[in-house]
C-alpha cells in the first residue's frame, strides 16, 4: 500500500470530516485512464487496501493500484495556494 505520513493523515482526516457525510464513505485514491492519480469519495470495496488513522479508515485503494504505489508516500506541502497533498519516494 502507498504510505501516508502523519501530516498527510491529519490532512486527509480534515478533508474526510469536512466533505463526507456518509459514515460508510471514505477517500479513495485512484488513477484515471491516463494514469493521473486523484482522490475521490467512495465506499470500501472487497479487496481494497486501507489506510487508517486514530482507529478509523481514511483512505482506500484497489489492491493492484495500492501495490503499484507501494514505493511512494503521500505527504503534505505548504504552497501559495495552501496545503496540498503530494507524492514522494519512500526514504530507505
């Protein structure tokens, strides 16, 4: 599964709490037809891998995608537009 830094987990939790009303719904990382990654709101599907924070699921991903991203971490960068989620190579 893709890694998620503590700072990114906090940011994802804020997004989840502010954008999702359905307690069965989570944030989902997915790739579009061109391979661009994005985050949407979706329910957990059988076989999904999950990222949890403070005892609650935050992020889900289809197993194949999660495995292909296992060398990356989601982190947060402060930009002129505010906080943004970014991908970084895992440190060894």
